[in-house]
C-alpha cells in the first residue's frame, strides 16, 4: 500500500495516461515553465527580504527612513 491507500501500480497507470494524453513534449514544457516561475518567485522573495523596510508617511507616500533609524531617534 502506498500513499493514502494508492498503490504504486495505480500511480504508474495514472502517469501513463497523463503521458499518453498530453505527450512528453508538452509535459516537458510545462515542467520548464513551472520551474522558471518558482525560481523567479524565490528570487523576488529573497530580494524583498534583503531590502530595508521603509515606513509610510502621514500622506501615504513612502519614506526612505528605515525602522531602525526611527528607533534610534526615539531612544535618544
């Protein structure tokens, strides 16, 4: 017995049907597109984490002041 009551043979049959319906060329393209999308998503997340956090001013525009800079002013 495999994953949640599905045997390995049932998974192989489903995989065979998917390959017959879509073809290997289309599945390869789908895998390439999905991999590229995940790669760019991870890159965007990493870039967003590396940027300093900015605060919004009263009028809704972004200030280049970081949160740490605001904390330093409060402490002094």
